[in-house]
């Protein structure tokens, strides 16, 4: 397979992605914390953000690039933080964030998880997934085992946060992020097979 670079500065996402794609689909990622800054566009969803990021990075590096992004859309905040999860976490953190909405009765939220892929000279392709749920009144679970919103997002049909679920059944917790990772992996393997056939002159 071609060299595929996974862009991230997040140690948790790095370990999670490498383990998932290697163990389940048999291909490796080259993990890279880019030495250049990738501009983050103002957008309403993660799909648009990751689409821009992978196209920019692929042209800059000259290699196919993969990047993931997740967002949390909370109804009482008009959809915020949306794709600005990392910004909210960095600026105010979990506890202050929960205090902002402690008196809100509508705690409905939607979790979005996306993977974006782009090769140099091509248009990006994005795979999206996620789930519905509510925001808990307090953070629960080990912060070392997930992203910031994992500590207060409770998926539909559950009474535990994603962090709490991950502590007990990691494979089950992953299902609430949807099928974006699987959809990308299957597409990428098929794409690589087709490329090999064309190079070999049999297609």
C-alpha cells in the first residue's frame, strides 16, 4: 500500500487509530505531528473542517493524508461547541463548560466523528458517523481514557458517559462514534487494490 500519513497531535487518537487500522484491517499509518501549521477554517461541521485540512496537508507534504475530527453539537447552545471541541477544552475545560449549562433543561446533543482522506492532486473524501445523546450534569470517568466530551456525553439508551463505558467495554464504547473509521478502511483497501491492478496491467 502507498504511504499514508495520519495527522494528529493527540496521543490518545494516535494510539487508537494505529491499533484499530492495524489489528482490524492490516495496514499501518505513519503518524505525524506536522511541523507546519494547518489553517483551521470557520465551518459549521467537522466534515468541512477535515476536508480542508487534509487537502492542504496533502499538497504541502506530497503524500496521501488521513485526519480525524470529532464535534459535539448541543441544542441549548445553538449547536456549540460543534467542530470547536478542542478550542473549548483548551480555553475553559470540562468543569467550567458544564457550569455554563448547569441550569439548562434541554441537554440533547449529537456527537459527530469524521475521517478525511486526500491524495496530492485529488479532491478530499470524508466519512462521517456519530450518535445522539445527552449531556450529564457532572463529568464522570477517567480523563486519561478519552477526549474531553467523553466525560460528559451520555449516548442514547445509556446512563453512563463514554469514558465510563470505555473503562468497562472499549469495543462497545467505540460503536457510539459510528462507522466512519470502518467505512474509510474498507474504501481505502478497495482503492489500493484497484490501483495495484491498474499498475499490473490487469485492469
